[in-house]
C-alpha cells in the first residue's frame, strides 16, 4: 500500500473542506449571462383531459410547441413489457398530480413563478387510479391500454412438489409503503446552447445516458450535446432518471439561444420526482419441522405510478425484489410472478437498495415467522439455512450466481460483536421490569458492480454496463483523472485518487479528480447500484496501470535501463538493485512531452480505459438492531445497531463507515417514519417535510458498531460494492426487532407511533 494514502488508508475526504466551507458549486449556484428562470405549470389532477391552456398575455410553452420533441420512452428487451411514452409536457391527458403541463420563463425565479400562476388550464377530470385494487379491476379506469406495464414469471425446480411434501406451509404477505429519496439538494437544471453544442448542467448520476437520451429526444447529433455534472447534494437513485424538465429546458435553450435554469422546490420534489418501494409481496414458505427450507413461492405486485422511467423502466423494483428474495439461504425450489402496475401517482424509479430492500424485508420477516412456528431462535433458523462457504460459487434458485460469500461468518460475527446471548438476557430483565425491548436480525446478499451481461439478461437495453476512466499526467507531474461516473456524496474525489496513488506511488495532493463532463471525459453508465468500487475502480486501475507501464518505459530510457528493471518508490523511479540510479516522477512526466522525435517511445503520458465487469459480484452482511417500544405512545427508539459485512477489500474505511451510517439512517427513516401518502382520490397528502418525516440525528442509535469479514473479490482491486447495504437491511432488522418487542406480527412499513399502537390494540 502507498503509505501516503493509497488503497486501505483511512484518508479524510478531500471534498469536505471545500464543501463545508461553502465553496461548492451546486446546480443552483450557476450563473450565466442573460440567463432566464423557468417555472412549470403542473397538473392539480391525478387524471384529467387537458381541454385548453390560456396564458393571458404571457408566453407559455405547451405540448403544442414541443410537438417535434421525442417522448421519454425507455426500451426493454423481453416479453411482458408494455411501453409507455411520457411527453415532456403533458399532451391531451395528465396522469398524476404534478405532471408538467406548461412552462414559462422570467428574469428571475420569483417572476417566473408569478407568471406561472397566471396560466389557466381547463381540465376535464377523469376517474383516478389511486391503488392497485382499482388498477387491476377488469372494468376499472385505464391510464394506458393496459395498466399492467410489466409481467414476468419464473420457476426453478418443482415448487408444487415441495409444497405438497412440506410439513410446514407459511404464507406471509408484506406491504412496503411508498417513499422518496428526498435528497438534501433537489433537482437543478441549467441549459444553454453555446453556438457549438447544447450544454446541460444537471446533478445526474448518469451523464452519458442523459446525453444520449437528450440527443434522441431533440434530434441532435450526439456530439452536439454536452452534459456537465456540478457538485450534487445527494441522489440515492432518484437522480439517475431522465426527467421531463431536463428535456424541456434543453429544448428552450436550443430554441431561444439563451441560458435557461430551473431549480426544483421541495413540493415539486415530493410530488413530481420519482418515488419508490410501494409493493405487495405474497410469500409461501415450505419448510421442514426443523426449520430448513424446502421451497419458496412469491407473487410481487408493485404500484409503479403513471409511466416507465428512463433508463430503468418500471420493471426494476419488482423484478429486483423477486430475484433477490431467496437471499443468502439455500433454496432448491423457487417460483415467482411479478407485476408492475400503473396508477395515477408519480412514477417510481431507482432508490437506494432498489428491489433488494423489499425482497430482504419480505424474506427476513418470513424467516422470523418460521422461527416462531418451529419454536426456534431467529438466529438458529438462519444458521440452518444459510449457504455454507463451501458451496460458493453458488447458483441461487432465482438464477443469480453468487461468486462468493461470508453469510455464516457474518451472522456469527454480528452475534459476537453484539453479544447476542447477553442482549437476550438483558431483554428478559427489561421485560420483567415492564420495558418492551426487541432484537431483530436481518441477513442479505447484494448484487454489486453490474456489467453489460447482467443488464442484457434482465432486458435493460438503455444501460451499456461499462465504466471508463481517463488518467493524464501533465508535464509538471500532476495527474488528472476524468471519470464517466459522477459523485453525489460517495467520495470519488478521494477514493479514485487513492487508487491512482496506490498504482503510481504518488501522494494524494499530486492527483486531481475532475468534475464529470461528457465532452472531456469518457463514456460510461454512471453511479448507481453499488458500481463505483467495482466497475469504476476497474477502469481507474487499468488506466493507472497503463500510465505506470509508460512511465517505466520513459524512466528506463532516461536511466539507460530496461523498463522491466524499473521499480517504484514514493514519487521516484529507480533501477532494481541500484537505488541511487533514480529519477523523480515529475522529471519522467516532463520528459514524456519532450522525447526526441522518431524514437521508440511515443510522446505523451495519458490513458483511457473501459471496464465492463463480468456478472455481478455479491456483498453480504448480517445486521442486528436493538429497539425499545413505548407502549403508551407507540414510539420506537433504536438503542443500538450492529453490522458484520463482507464488501471485499476496503478502499477507504472512513468512507465505508460513512456509507454504512448513511444507509442505516435511511433505513431507519423507511422503517419508522417515511411514507408518501395519497388519498382515495390519488391526491398527494405529504407535500412538505411537516408531513413527510425524515430521520434526524437524534433518531440514530448512539451505538453503531461494524466489523468487516470475508475476503477480497476476484474483481480488480478485490473490491465489492457496499453503498446500499445499510439501507437494504435496516428496515428488515428494525421490523423484526419491533415484532420481537411487541410479540405481534409486523407485515407493513413504516411503523409510525399510530401504527405501533394499532398493532398493540387492533380494535382501538
């Protein structure tokens, strides 16, 4: 390891001094000459026909003006998929509250919003589709020719025979409520045509994909669209989609020739940005009396809102839940049915742990219920079913190939770190004193570092699957790194610099990771699905290794030695066995640009590498939550939280812990607080943070301890993804802990105080 901050070093984030001092440049900080501000007129109806738009002396742009602009219509390669096409501005019909109908421009945001208030839209209300029951009713209202936007079925083994032979059949239905990412910074878009290209500044997680989609919608050559990613205050999946506002602002910039900016307010974020999670999961476990699993059947129905989203489509959430549902357990017979169903709500899309969070919640609740049925401790029933280390690589019944795993080791480790036996003893003492203390365990596997093979197998044709990195050494020895995958808080400016520092044996202050810009940076897929430390790092390590080889060749020429005899020390290269014969890296960099013409070595010191990971590598973990429930108020307090995780080799332990804590915080919110509510008419009720409750620092447990188990993966660097693990397992662990504290079955999240009181007294 590079002692100055390479792989494995707990280096403080290099981004933080700039960001914490207020020197960040976020989307709303951008100011351009002659820039106009945009405000959108949005539908107040969940479902209605647009009869007329009246602007009263101001210029409002509507679907009629954008008739030559393409729709947002993501593609999917596979059966059971029914496409939708969302117009950038609603044309003819609106299908959810908040859908943009018109846009107006002003010299300031205040003026634009005032002008938007003067636009009158005449609607003819149509029957809403507020829930799954209405959407699936044969005679019910239709948003599209068929409200079922995606349907899939899968079977492995003989589930029917396993069910017939099983002495224990356990039906479980789990409902996960709708939630939203609620990043600290909402969406912000600025578009300008500079005479050569359309330049779009947007805090996207997928700049290359947005560039391609905008070129497609606007009919522009790919080279004539440039996407730049400023500092971004959180994304969590919500910012990996192409939104109507990005298309509209891009069209305005091309049409008007002036910069145009739109900054989302919080109400827009809560009603018009993508939402997540709303699913019903029906599980049937077939098991022996000793708690070992024989088979598993599932039906997963997801409320996906009004449209497919680009690039993931509405299939992502329910299909991901179905594929991960068997989790880290040995399941020989498995069958599932998946439905993605349209309703008059905001579309659902990616959110941290997409699919996996609900799949883990359903399976882990079912495992706790199985333990109760068999008279076993929840940890014991898991130990009897976890895939043993000797079985890896393990082909799960869902079809996923687990390359490796430390499932048993993680469960043993988390019980050891938490002192599980001691916690059970403390629980008994607390109960004798009238306190409701509960323990909850959740185990999971997480697919990370997905490449093109995985996306194509799923049918996701819009995501290429590779990542790319450019590493360039300037003549003064400064190394500049350009990435295809931007950061929304993951710490790429630190971790990717650590990778390069490790390969080139340089101090971190010699390495600059540049903001992502599709004009100067390479093409890739983006930052999502725990890919950066696998796919992104694979590209960075390969590019840095090419620089290392070229630098060794140049040093060999300077030192009159074979490149194979060149070795590296910090910031210097020397001849093996003769350390006095050395040259500084800076001198090698300078020499790279003044090599004699016609020599054996071409000038320059830069490399671009693309990396397409093989099928996913899997992280695994065991989580343990300790909660106390107040019987009088229904309040749940998380007292302590423990994690044992296998995410391979750690690039930066501080950042890993930060990711873990952030994920747990979001999981606590999902388990206990967050709920996007629509009423029976499909009107959104939670439109402010007074209604949509987020976790506070005081909701975090005072004691969070983690331990890392397992071994490096066989991917470049030995890394596995881990950015979603906290959010994947925390809702399940907390749900199990609350059920344990109350002695009742928990089948729905979130567990707000009123929900807990209802569990304690259903008739109240």
